[in-house]
C-alpha cells in the first residue's frame, strides 16, 4: 500500500535510472511506485536508450548511471548528454573497485559515487539529497526516521491521520519549543482539509493503536518520559517522546521550514 503523501514536499525530484541489469531496473521501478519524494522518469538498460530518452525531451534532475552501462563509456556519454542540453546531477554506481577511480570521476562531472550492492533506501535518499535544499533535506531526515519508527511499531496503515503526526514532528524536531497541544493541532491542520477536532481525534486513534500494535516500542517511549510500562501517553506526551527519540537518533541542523523549495 502506498504510504500517505509527504506533506512538506514542494515537488518530487525527477530521476532517470540507467543500469544494464534488468532486475535492478525493475527493483527501482517497484520501489519508486511507493516513494513520496522521487519520481522515476525512466529506467533504461543501455546508453542508446538513455540518449533516446533525452533526445525526446526528458530532462531528469538526477541521473543514476552504472559505470558499466552498455553502449558507451561514462565520460563520453555525459558529454553527449551535455551537448543535448541535459545537465543532471549524476550519481555513479559500480562495484567496490570503483573507489579506485573516484578522484577521476568526481573531477569529471560526477556528483556522487555509490558502491554496489546498495540499498534502494540509501539510493533514493541520495537522489533526493542531490537536489533538495537544506530545509527540505532536514525535514526528509525527520520524516524518514518517523516512518522507520512507525514500521517498527507495526502501525495500522488503515488508520488515517499519520501525516498529521508526521507534520507535527517535523516542526517539533526542527523548531523545538514549549508547544501546547492545540498549537500543534492548528499547525497540522493548516492548509489541509481538516479541522483541529479532526486532527485531535486522528491522533487519539493513532495513540491507542500504537499502544496495541507496538507495545515494546510504546513502552520505550513511556520509559523515556519516566512512566511505567503499560501507561497510556497523552497525545502531547506521545509527540514529545517521539520528538526526543528522533532528535536523539538523527543529526540535522535546525532550519526554517519555509525556505529553499525544490525548483
């Protein structure tokens, strides 16, 4: 099931993936279907297909290019793309031996090198990072950690309102302060087809659900606030505990959330 849309997203980052391994292309296609931040324009298996796509007008923001792509060596291929007016950020992938040539590639127009085997979560995070402004990247890091925690607590995907909690946590982690519950609910509802009452009710259902589906993680949140196992946190306590856990486990600088949108 596709997860709820990321509410701070100013625009998806467009990706063109090029790798001669068809199974890898298929894996990327499937992963991209459920990714809220990156839009896959095409997945191609040789240099000819890549050039054809660009000649037809495709202009991805990021190109993930395998160093052994069939049909053309890397640097001449990038030069041909430049002649066609295509100047994406380039992530070069390859086996560990690629590290030996890193200096050569990084001074020849390559922006980043990722060694195989890599996780698709790592790849897509780097794709987004290549284009996102600092504020967007900070929010992305908070959001990714939030969803990781929710998956670890076996969250109920059928419940609505998970994006309200996500929106609140991005604010409380990146702009910490002595917030009251209503203030956070107003923030979550801003610009959304929702009232404060709807946000409140959604968070109450989420709170109760997490207590049932992820008791171990929920009890850890209770313990972090000095409460015994089996306690029920208020919505504000749940927000506080999750904010502290996210802040403890990721490193992001505090940014103004409204700045630096993806073009």
